């Protein structure tokens, strides 16, 4: 299984970005086969089925919230109950902050796995009238990076 993790501190836009990723995949023809994507942004868990760039069927499991060990355990239960996956897309806390270690332990993922790509997110610290401009620039560039990552090896979707 290939994994794309969006890592960072609390309230840096990880979940919102994952929501946009899921909707982007639906726009490419992926369909929900377990769980759902809410019509307006909220935390969610879903399994999407679609095709990669080679025309092969792929199952993608996506979760936006990993804020506590209970949330991660609930996700692991959903993960175990809903099949096999080619790709995992999830949020995760930044290095050495709770519950990052617990996420990897509960999910049984090696943080050094060669099939894992983590994109770090950070806070925008601009003050005054430039904050919205900086936030929009940051969001646009990180989303472009993620879409590029998913379109290429090892994901190819």
C-alpha cells in the first residue's frame, strides 16, 4: 500500500486539504464504496474506488481526522472492516507531537516505509492585510504539489 500523509500541527489546513483531495478524486470518476464525503467541509472517512493512469482498479482509503488515539482507533476499525487498499491518504501530527507515534503504532505503518510520502504543512504567520494573500498562496501551492504527487509514482491517480 502506498501512503500519502499530510503532516503538521493543529489547525494548519490538513483536513481541509484532504477534503479537497477527495473531491478532486470524485471529479476524476472515483466513487465512494464505504463511508462518505460530506457535502460541506467536515472531518470524514471514505473508501473511493476508481482507476489509476494505467487503467487498473484502485481502492483509496482517506481520513481527515487523526487528532486523538480514540479517533485513530475508530479509523483503524473502519480500515480493517472495509477491504484492501492500494492507497492511504491521511492527516498526521508533526514530528514527535501527540498522537503521531500512536498513529503509526495503531495503523501498523512504518514511518520510514519507502512507500510513504509525507507532505509537511505549517502555519501562516503573516499579520495584517497580507495574511489572506499569504494563506491563498500557500494553499494553492500545496494543493498543486499534492495533485502532482498523486498524479505520479508511486500513486499514479
